[in-house]
């Protein structure tokens, strides 16, 4: 009898430790959200705790739903992220609404913590990187890798790789004309040449080509690649110029191949086709993929916007996920590569954001082997014309940045449990 009494008391005690009613936390991502960018950090942090998240595609701007724990609620408060504690009945009702066949919504389950690498030089650069700013502000951990780590085979240990202000053609961003006498430019050239020689290459362009091939293999094997600014088009130009010298004498010590244009192999490219090289070493451009100069006739800061496409959430999960936002019209921003000439984009590439009037794409995506890639034109979504030497953007001033949200959509993309495409 005494034994049964102890068992009963233990059972009652365990019941008292449980919440009287199971609950869920909903993080809304529409205009009700106080800090969109830190909300991504909360999602990442919850995944790190081993708790799966439901990403509610197209529901209130791409909201998050996960089981309630007081520690999760406390963290939302600490990070000033808007949240709601809802009952299981309310959570089920939301998911039933999303499941309706005539509603353009779906549920994407996030179940793993992506390991993130940012390809960035060790020497100090006179510009910032929007992705590292976003990751740091959202409190999402990442590792810095560069040429030595890539050549030593570290990329396959990561799920997600970011490239930003990089020139994979070995022309140092074509800054030579305006900045060759600046100390930062001289130091950058010296650092690149020393690394190329250390890794067994005669030229920086040869090292960078080897890097692009390592990145290609990373994506082919199932990696996720996200690139912005000059890393987008310079990657494909470098790949097309495999075994072709497109660097003039001031970049690599000898003249470029006079027949370089005819020798380009567009089959090596993942995004672009039929582009023309810009061979003038004094012109701040490597090819006609970028439209920074040509767009100036019709686009200025006041009318520079691009539209996100609406995709079918129940059929096109990936582009839908990557376009989650509380705004469909995104203000434009410039970069060394601002936007892509739509006519030079391969037919199998998905255009997710464009300025149709200007004939330019800003946000594009594709599959490559077992992996995926996304290119996002421009340098900093909250600094229209970020110049060399300008201070980094303070994201405390832009917690609801729609442009920065597109970056963080890509960060969470590798966490998604893959779904079969519906037919």
C-alpha cells in the first residue's frame, strides 16, 4: 500500500512539472515583427538546441513555429524579437489553413544546423561584407576560410559557402587604374601573389581558377553557394576562361591572349552565357554581365527597385523559401556588380527578383549537380552606393531590412528537410 502511495505521489509530481497545456511559439515575419533580422538568429539558435522548426512559407511573411520552452521565450525577449505563445489547437488551425489546396502556402521543416563558411581574405579590406554583417547581427556563427583552407580541402566540411567582394579572374577587381598607388591595393596584390606562390601557382589568376573549381566541386557534391557583388559574375567569367589568359600585363606580368574572347567556354558557367569581356584595364568592369554603367540612363536612386517573383509554395519550395519577405518590392542598391543583364542568363536559371523595365535580374538561383547556388547583385542592401573606405552599415538602424532578409533566407535554406517536388 505504501509503495502504491509513493508511485501515485511521483506521478502527481511529474504531472505538475509539465505545462497544463502544450504550447507553441509563433514568430511572425510580417510587418508585426520588431526585428526581422534577429528572428533568423532565433531560428538558428533553436535548431542548435535540437528542436525542429516549421517555416510557414507565405504565412505572415514566412513565419516560424516551434515548441514552446521558457528559455526560447526568454531569448526572444532578450533579442527583442516579436513572438506569440499559442496553443496546440491554434497551431493546428494555422497548419490546416496552410494545407488548403487553394492557398499559396506550405510548411517547410527545418531540422539541421548548417555549418557556414565565408570566403574572405585575412588581410584588411577597405570595404565591409553584407553577409558577415547580417550573420554577426543575427548572432549566427560562421567560419572564415580563404585560399589556403579551400585548397587544403576544407569546403566539404561545410554546408553553406558565401562569396562576396572577390575577383576570381585575378584582376584585383580592376582597381588598378584608380587605386594602384594606394597602400591597401599594394598590400592586397602582395598578399595574393605570396599566397599563389606558396600554394604552387605562378599567377594569382591560376590560383583563383583552381579555387573556382574547388567551389564547383563543393556545389556538385551537394553544397549550397551564395554569392553577392563581384563574386557572382567574376566566378563564371573565370570558369569560362579556363586555360585562357584574360589578364593584361599590369595584373599578371604579361599581355592577355589576343583571342581570349573567342576561346571562352560558356559551358563551364553555372549562370551566364554569351557575355563579352571588358578588356580595357582602366574600366572598372570585367564583362557585360553587369549592368552598372548601362543602367544609369534609366535607373537612379529614386526609382531603383526590383520585384520578387511569387512562386507556388506547394510546388516550387526552394524559390518560395528564398523569397520569403514582408515586402515584395525591394529597394535597389549598387555594387561593383549591381545587377545582371537578363539576356545573358542561361535558360535553366530561375530569376527570383528583377527590374523588368531595366532588363536586369537582381536575384537568381539554380541547381548544379547535387547542390544549389544563389547570386544576389549589389554590395550592401542598406547603403545605396557603398564606396571604398566607407564605414560598415550599422544594422541596428535597419532591423527590418527587406534586402538583408534575402541574404538570411539563404542562410537557413540548408537547414530545410528536402521535399519531393509535387506533381
